[in-house]
C-alpha cells in the first residue's frame, strides 16, 4: 500500500514536471545534432575545447531526461566524417571525450539499463577511443532500456556508399537479384539496421542544415531547430521540442 502510494506520488510529480507533454505520444527515436560548442566558448572568451568539455556534461542530463520520458532510442551526433578537417588539437580533444564520458558514466548507464551503441567507422578512431566504446557496448549489450546510439566518425554519404557496395556484392555473388532491392533492403544495409527511423530530429545552434547526418533515415522525421547552443541546452529544451513535435500532424504523404 505504502509502495503504491509512493509510486503514485512520483508519477504525479513527474507528470507535473512534464505537464507540457503527453506521456503517450513521446517520440520513440530522437536524434540530436549537438552543435554550437565552439561558438559557446568564443562568447565566453574561452578556447573551443572548453565548449566541447561543457557540451559533454549536457549529454548526461539529456540521456537521463530522455530515459525518464520513455524515449526508446537517443542518437547523438558526436563526430562527423568531415570533422577531421579541424585542427589536430581539436580533433584529438574531441576523440578523447567518448572515453572520458564513458569512464565517468558507464556505471550509471549500466544501472539505468541503457544500451550503448555506435554508428560510424570505428577502425579509423584512436585505439583508446575504440577500446572505451567497445567496452561500453559489450558491458551493456544485454540491456533492454534506452538505446544510446553515438554517431562517432559518422557520415551519411559514406554509410550509403558502403550500403550500395554491400548490396552490389550480394547481387554479383547471386545471393540477391536486382529486383529484390527495395526500401527495406537499403535500410537493412545501413548502420541503423535494427533501429527505427528518427521520429524527431533536433539541431542546436541555429544552423538549418543536416551536415551529412542520417540522410536516408530522416525522410519522414519531424525537425526542430533552436538557436540555443549545445552547452546551454537543457531538459526543458528537450521537453519543449517534444511538445512541438506532439502538435505536428505526421502525414507521410497522406491526407
Ligand atoms: C559541435 O560544436 C561539436 C562538434 C561538431 C564535434 P562545434 O564545434 O561545431 O561548434 P561551432 O559550430 O563551431 O559553434
Ligand atoms: C555537425 O556539426 C557535426 C556534429 C555535431 C558532430 P558541424 O559543426 O560539423 O557542422 P557544419 O560544419 O556547421 O555543417
Ligand atoms: Mg558546428
């Protein structure tokens, strides 16, 4: 009885906190282009890496909130295939962050039943980064809660090139015919093979572009852009994005 009462109380208080959104229609897959770290640092007269450090801290808050709201998949764009163009010191710093984040947060992620997943070309990453993410994926592989999907050294065009090559090889070897190629065959050859497409795509920092992110998968996603820079992004912004999403009519070409 007491247990029931406290459960009811906590449900009520979390509803109050999230009164702007409807618990039933929460986007099942949210993808975020976490942008604006450099500009955040510049505004404060700090080096760009200070922005990346601050941005890393935000990830934790957003993962918790997404989990609490019942989101099933959270995809975070952390490093693109084009980000190698940045100065080496910045690239090195960015590629240290997954390890730093996981060293600190992996026990909590395990406790929260979160499953860590990666999409991107892991082989090109520094060994220490590979080790940290492989460990996290292995230690959470049987978890059944929120899927935390990091896009790390990810580029959508690269992903599509590889999918096309793999499909072509299967056709060449005779295991598939050209007529068999349909939407599901393409989806199954992408790095998101077992994930549903994002329902909601968020980009911070005021940029209105995809920057080579999930070009195939966002065909029918709802987009939400904000001028807020990633290090300033918080739980309330996530709730706001979901509230806007819930007011949209997803028609998928219908009426
Ligand atoms: C996002 O912040 C982090 C990554 C792209 C890795 P930026 O570093 O792109 O920040 P801005 O866009 O220069 O402000
Ligand atoms: C996209 O941001 C990549 C990530 C957030 C990891 P960028 O800052 O690299 O994108 P552009 O260069 O402004 O398009
Ligand atoms: Mg940027």
